[in-house]
C-alpha cells in the first residue's frame, strides 16, 4: 500500500480521526476500506462500531462509490465498486486512471480538482461495456468547510438512457411518418389552437410553422373554416362527447385555386396529459368532387334529356302517365295528364277531383274501376269521357297495370290517352258507315221490294186482266160462257203462280245452312264481350261477367250463337240507354242447365217490358225502340230454336229484364240430325228470286 | 166475236199477259195480236198495220223503249202504251216525255187500258 501524499496527509489523517474499526476486516470481505479500518482500530469502541456500520452500509449499496483524495489517488471504495469497476486494495493510494475502467473517465482529474476548488458537484456520463452511468463527483470534506477530496458515485442509467433513446427514436419515427403522409395533419390544443402540423399541412396552406403558432383553426385560410358545424363538433370532441362527422369545406387557397377539403378529426389522448388534443386531417377531394360534379351534370343532362323526350312523346301521343297507390290514394301525374284534364300543375290530384271532370254518365265506370282495382289488383282498361268546364267532351282510354311492392302494397302504373280525335273520327266513320249501311239496306230492301213486286205483279196483271175479260164476257149478250170459263181458269192459274212466288220468297229468307261443331259458350261469349266492350263503356254500361267453370260445350254454329249473344248484349245496352237514376248494370252469366243443357243469361237494369208483352217480343217487326227494326230477337229465337234450344225473356224483380237461352250440350249426333235440314234449305234456295239476287 | 176493230199489237215476254190481254182487247172491240219479243214483232209483217202498240218495258233482248226508238228510226212511229210490273213514276214520266201515250203499271184495270187506247187511236 502506498502512503498518502504529504500535502494531504494532515487533512486526511484528521478526517479519519476518531474512527476505530471494531473489526479489522469488514464482514463482506471488501478490502477497499483497509485504510479506514487500520485508522479506526486505534480508536475507541464506539467509533469502531460506527465505522463498521458505515462500511457495511456503503458495501450494501448497489451503487459503486469511490473516494478520491485531493492528491488524486483512490482513498477507498465500496464493495460494488470492487465488483463492477474491478478495484482492489492494490488500487488504494494510486491514481484512479491506473484502473482500467476508471481510465475511461478522461476528464476525471480535472473535474475532481474543480470540485475541490469550488465545492460544488460535477457529473459526467460514462459508458462501461453496455452500461451507461452518470458519474457524480461530489465534494468530500472531513468535518470542516475545506474540501479535501471527492466522492465518485456511479449511477447506472442504462435503462433510462435506453428509454430516452427509444423515445427519441419513436418521436423521429412518428415525425417521419407524419411528414410522409400526404394528407395534411394538424394537432390542436383543447381551445383549438394550432400546436403543430405535418409537412403537408404547411405545404397545403402555404404557411410556416411560426406563422400558425397560436392561431386557432378558424383563422386558417381566410376564415374558410369559420363554420359553426366545425366549431360545435370540435367542441363536443374536446368535451369527450360525440363523434366527428366529416365535413366538406370549400376553401380558396393562397394561389386562389378553389378547393374542396374533407375535414375529419379524432381526439388525441396522451398518457400522462390531462389536456385533450385534437388531430385534424384534411383531405383534398377537389378532383373527386369535380369528377362527381361532371358525372352528376352528365346524369342530370341525360335525365333532363330523357324527361324532355318523354314529355314530348307524351305530348305528341296525347298520352299522360300516372301512378296510383290503391291503399293511400296517393296519385302522381305526368305533366301531360294535367294538360289533358286541364288542371293546374300545383293542384293535388285526388280521386274526388278526377271525379269532377268525368262525364256524369261515366262516373259509375270510374267507381267500378276503383272497386275492381282495390279488390282484385287486376289490370285495368277503360274508356270514359271527360266533361270539360266549357261543356266540350274528351274521350280517354286508360290502361293500368297493378304491381305489388315488397310490403304487398298495391300500386297502379298507367297511361291515359286522349283519344278524342280518334273517337270523333271513329264516330263519324261509324255514323257514316251506319248511314251507308242504312242506305244500302234501304236500297237493297227497295230493290228486293221491287223485285218481289215485279214477280207478284206479273201474275196479278194476268189475274185482273182475266177477271175483267171474264166479267165482260159474262156481261155480253148473249154471255160468252165458254170464254168466261177459260178466263176464270186462267185467273186461278195466275193466282197459284202468285202464291208460288210468295213461297219462293219465304224460302229465300229462311235460315242459311248451319255448321255444327262443339262450341265453348264461355269462349264465344268472351269474344263477343271483347268486341262489344268499347260500345258498352261508351254507353256507360258496367258489365259483370260470371262464366261458369267447366261448362260443357254445346253443339252449334259458333258464329250464329255469337250473333245471338251480341244481339242480347245490344238489346240490354239499348234498354239502359235512357237510364240515369241508377247504375247501368249488365250481367252476362253462363251456367249448366237441367237436362244436359247450357244456359246463357243477359240481365240488364233497363226499361224492361210489361209481362203481357213477353211473347210479342219475339215477333218480327215488334220493337220498343224508336229506331229499331224489331227483327233481332225474332232472328235470335229462330237461331236458338234451330239449335234445338229455347230463348225466353223474363222481367227482373227490380228494374230491367233478363234474356236467356238454353241449348243442348254437344253429343256428336247433332251433325247427322241437322243434315236433312240443310238439304231442304239448299233445295228452296234454287228459286228464281234467289238467282236474281245473288 | 168482233174482229174488225183497229189492229192492236201486244209485245210482252210474260205469257199470262199474252194470253189474257188479247181476250180483253177483243172484248173492248179491237183486233189483237200478241208477240213474245220485240224481234218477233218486227219480223211479223204487222208493223205497218198496227195502229196501237201495247209494249212491255223490260224484256229479254230488245227492250220496249228500244223497240219504240227503232220504229221511229224506220219512219214508222206507232202510238205506244207501255206496261210494266216495275212501278216507277220517274220511268213513266220519262217514257211519256219521249212520246209514249201512257205507261200503265201492272196490274192495271180495264178502264185505264181502254182510256189509254182511246187516247192512242185519237192520235192517229
């Protein structure tokens, strides 16, 4: 062991005075306190004990401690210093730099001298192997104010340094990411002042970090963000309530380019910080918005074009369209439909309003349509008239298709065509045609009459001439009896000739040959209804059709039977022409009848007839109509009778009448039975009048 | 039988007329001749002697009015009474305009015929 330096001797000797080691060697076996032990051993027992205590305490610390004397030699060290720094008793009294580890503290001597000179601490960072230490150089004084050495303590800060390094790394890492993110990011304080932004943020707003420091977000971009929706949402976020709904903000940049930004925000909770911060992101969606706008414009333009196209088509075709929810009576009309009905565009359309335009006679049709639509959901096809405020008439043709939405609600989509012009020209045509038909009927009737007259007048001329001659012969003096007898005979012969003419005429106008085939009366009736529906609707007749299922087929001539059905429909319709105080209701019904017959009934609510007239109805030329010929029912009856059937009429309990016919089911035997009839008919057709007329 | 009266020719395709009318004419004091067609009458050689013609309007072949025109063309117009089973006042008026004495609609009575014959013979 080296002796202490002389200049320090007195001090150091003083400083250890009174320390009496109780034991020569500490229990730990560290020899770093050798000097103190030796010094202390000369002292009293109490000092000895205190020294031993201190040595034990110091050795128990996990911090290396080295005492360096003012002459810069190691005066002592604890056990930890021995373990970690590799100091041994041989280092006592030698400069710390002789120890391999302490040699790493390059400025130690300088720092120790400074501490001794100033009396204040110094510290240095020190790395040994993989550990970092903070070396604290504290002044050592032995009781008095004079500093006579230094105490080096080595605090292991490896973990602390590592966490700082990690923090620095994390911070740089985060900064790197933030600055790489192309979306501008902004961190706001709780009072929405700008704390920091990423590179994109400063680039986008063309501001520097300094310029924005302390500004609120609302002061950015010429107040573009001064929006109550933004304020409220950010405030709520600070208060910890609500989630931010992204906002689109129009913003004029410094370069005066108009931009649309999508602003979003998230609360930033930092551990250990009670103050809430907000992370605000800006997304430049200008291009997307522009593309959307272009697309929207294109779509709108297309829609406008389509609408214009549709409107023009509706206008040209005089067709309006509508939708009608059957449950709620919500009605939507196209522009053209308003035009057809001549309603103002802002008038809400209701069924009642529509009813005010419908011709009073056609209102039952509308009611019937509504009833049918509500109940059945069937497709609709109607013709009805409008009575306009100026008393003019419009004829409309309605077609509608019922569809059910996913909730089962019924909605009708339909079209209404103004067919006035067509109807008027049709009516004109029909009138012209019926006039023509009448004329030609009259003409042919006249020709027929003339022909009949000619045929009858010839023998009549003979009869009268002969009779005159006969009288004259009888009146002669003397009477010419033989001549009179001869002329009387000729009179009889001519009378027979006239009678034959009448017989031939009757034959000509009796039935034509019939074609017997199995006929489905339902189908035949449906065809007739299809043909007559327009007429019936025009007459305001509501037709109910009740066709029996699985109706047996009848044997007959389909066309003739259809003529009968048509005739019955027309009669029923005509019978209701002047009915205004009740519904013009017509029912066509088919049913199986007793004895293998099939019955068809046409019932009306028309004027009816007195019961005494029922049989006369079927007489030719009997009619209750002012313009009728009265032939229809008589012909119908002869057709039905020719089918071995029966046609009759009965008065309803209420208003109107019912006409029924009943004919046998088809059995396959009719054809043979009817051939003889045909042969007879073709024979009678060989008469002279038939030839002339054909 | 009086067979000395003026010669009256009947031209009609209807047999009952040809049978009955000559008897009546005879009773009325005329001398009748009956022909079934215009052609038969023209070929008969009685054209010159006929003082009155009772002529059916519509006949197969040459019609009554055609025969009347033919006679006028030949320079032998004969007073003519038309008879027809077609009652047509328009046709009757036209025939009278064209020179017919009368147009009787079948069946006609003997008085009307007699009156027309009297009128016809007065013209000659």
